[in-house]
C-alpha cells in the first residue's frame, strides 16, 4: 500500500510538466509576433501568455478598449499607447481628431497595479489625467513618456514631479505644453534622487532654471541623458561639471557674441563620459568646443545646428566612432563622402529637409545620387537610412541594394527643388534595392509624378515579402498599378499613401487583397465628395473614417494664402467597434452609409 502511494506521488501529469516548462520559456520570448504565435497554439498557452506578458504596444488607441486590455493582460509592467495617426506630425490630421488618453488613464489607475512604465504618443493628455495618474501610480511608476502629446500644462507636470518620486525616465520631447511656471522642474529637482533620463527637447519652455538642472545633477548620480530646450551653454557649465555620469546631451543655445567673447565657450568642459551630443544653434565659431572629444562620439545630432557643408565635413572627419548621425541636407554630397570615408561604424543616418537652400552661400548643400553611392559603398553596417534628396538615379538605388545588406529601414523623399531629375522613372532601381536589402521591414518612397510607373509599383509589391510598414507618395500611374502592387506584400500591416492617382474603388479592392493589412491612411486620391465608394472595403471589425477635402488659411512667408487639404481616409481593424468621439471633420463609413 505504501509502495503504491509512493508511486502515485512520483507521477506528475504531462500537462503539469508542460505548464512548468512553458512558464519558464515564456519569460524568454520577447518578440510580440512570437508571443502572438505561441498564444494561438492552445487555450492553456494563451492563458500563460496572458499571465507572463509584461509589455504591450497598442499602435492605435481605438483598436481595442481599456477594459479588454485589462482582461487579457492584467499583469502588464509596461504599456505603449499611440493616438493620432503618424500623419499628425506633419499637420495633416485635424487637431481635435481624437486620441484622448482619459479612458486609458482611468483603467490604469484602477486596475493595472503592476504597471511601471507608460508611454503615450500623439495623444491628448490633460492636467487632470496626469494628476490622476500621479496619485494612483506615482509610487510605482519609473518610466513616463509623454511623446508628441498636447492638451496639458506645467501644472500637470508638477503633480507628476511631486508624486512620482521613483521616476527614472521623464520624456516630454516635442509635446505641446502650456507653460505657467517653472515650479515643476524645481519640484523634480528636490523630490527625485533616481532620475536617469530627462527629456524636454524642442519644447517652448522659457521658465526653466539652469540652477534646477544643477540640483537634479547633484541629487541624481545616475543621470545619463538630458535633452532640454534653449538654454545658454555658458549657464550650463556648472551642470556639466556636476553631471559626471552624463552620456547624452541635446539642446542648449549660443547667444550672439563679439569675436573677443567667443573664447568663453572654450572654457566649458563637458562630462567625461559624453558620447551622444546635439548642440542647438551651434555655428562655425562654436564648433571647436566639440573637437577635443569628437573621437568619443557615437551619436551626433546636427538637425538644429547652424553649420554649412564645409563645417559638417570638418566635424564629421573627427568622429570615427560615429554610429548615429542626424543632419539637414545642407550636409551635401561632400559631407556624405566624408562620412563614408571616416565613419565605418555608422548604423543610422537621418537627413532632413532644411530651409530653402537657394539663399545658402554654400551651393554644395544638396544631397543626390553622388552622396548616396559613396555612403552605400563606405558604410556597410548601415541599418537605417532616411534621406531627402534633390536628385536620384536608378544606379544609386541599385548601389544601396548591392552594399547595404543590413538595411532594415529605408526612407527616401525626392524634393522638388530641381526641375529635371537625372533618371526617371526609378522602376529598376527600386527593384534592385528591394531585391538586395533582404532585411527590410520598413520602406518609404516619396517621389513626384513620373517617378515610378505601374510596373515599378508592381515591383514593390512583388519584392517586399517581409516589409510590414510602407509609405508611398506619388507612385504609379493607374488603378492597374495599385492592384498589381496589392497582389504582393504578404507581410504588410500598415500602409500610408499620398498624392495617389487611384480611385476609391481601386483602393477598396487593393485593401481586400492585402491579406495582412491592419491599418490604412491615404490622402490625395481621386475621391468622391462623401467617400461612398470606399464602403466596398467594409468588413467585420474594419473601421473606415473619411475626412473630406477642406480649404484652410495658410502662410507663405509674409503672405496669407489659401491651402487646399485633399480628402483622406483612415481605416483600421478594431475589436472595440466604431469609436464614439468623432469630431465634425470626420465621417464614419459603413455598409449602411
């Protein structure tokens, strides 16, 4: 009898062993796509995924409801939530389109007791939202990112600073904040001793005190990254002296000074570990202050500098360990050639459009196929490339496909500065790039009429087996090109298009053929007044929102002009059904419309 009992105790059901094993394995599965695949195997694995998943990203806040998220993943430690479409960053979405954070904050306050990291992006956040969040989650929250959001003031930040004393990251970059005073930063300085990352970059906050920055550096010994608004560099000398652990700094400013006063900047000593730098409004006279430690820099942000092409060349050749560079197209082809020779470890390059270069004294301040060819041949470790070009050829795109084998994100915009482009259409170059860069997951191509034929659009569909996000502008010629494109792209989940030649019927047919598509935004197509032909893409769980063409007042220099905003459509899968907070500018579409 005792022997039988002993055998029974030693026998464990296979299902229990599997649960233990999978419980251990789940903690090592971090990729969301892998998690999703595992959760579909059986009901029990779905439960294990729910119990062990620590982070969720919701790419559009209207795709689900807060209570549904809580029921599915009640043990989340980290949540990223996006509101307005990406086009809002370019002022293409009405301000009050939606994206309110309030229902999510209420659910977080009441039920997500293990949440430690929160990231809101392009959402409408109010002071009362921040006050509720600080009061309910303040003791546990260690990461708060309010990224490109609007609707709140420094009063809301004061509540965060006072209650969230364990914050290691406070990120506010490019948010629209009403400034009432600078008390929020002072409260942060006296209340927090663990801050590691502070970011209020590119925000108009004039009442920030450099003495509070010094106090933060004195109290927070682990401070490694600070990105701020305009603040005279000389006033930050004490901060730099105290913040000995600092690895990244962006912001600052330089006042206009007489030549005999420029030597003052040579007295500024940056922290010894600094390897990521972006000095706003830095000009040729101030640039030498970077030279002593330029060889240590891994990331350099020159987007808001006042440097010319020659200045870029002089600085870049002193940065052999550079891995990330952000600049405007004033860097020119010559700057890219210097970059290709000097920075063999470069992984990410972003070149934005600058101001009207016609008034520049340096005529070399444009980027073309010449610079891109040199870049591809010289920087073989490149993983991300986003660039505005004035000219481009098929050969340059083919060269990128030949040499840039690690490229996972490619974005190219062809500017309209030059009347005649050397080599259009770009069909063969685009095909060669897509065939050569097999790791591509994100792809953007914004051209001009005639830049890509229907054949080239078909190539994009056929040679993009792994691309999940795509932005296309002024590509193709007819509906046939779009339909050919939609027969490919088996992994495409998000598609954004502008300046299209396609009809609503063709858009609807293409959406139905793109089997993995979860999100669509299109502006500037052959629209009907009310978007009625888009209803052909209607299906269960698929929300369609139509924004009719509008006429707005705009400015061109000192002149007031009338700007026509073409019609646009946003469509997306949602388990929450149609949203209820539509503004007057948005028309929901369904089969009964």
